[in-house]
C-alpha cells in the first residue's frame, strides 16, 4: 500500500500533462479542418514528367 503514495501523484501528473497537451492542440487549431485531410488524399499531386511547378 505504500506504493500508492508514489503512484497516485505520478498518475495525476501524467493526466495533467495529457490534458495540457490536449488543450494546447485545441487552442492551436489542430482540430479545425477535419475534412480537409480526407479530401486531400483524393487529389493527385504527381506530374507525369516528374517536374514540379
């Protein structure tokens, strides 16, 4: 039972780090365009002669 004295604060700290990372991602706009990546996969960016624009 003495190990719980160490495990509970570690679990709370890691949960806080995960929550902070999630809130950072929300504020920086990571989840703004959910359909854009799904649509971009349909477009072909390869050129037949191998040159880019």
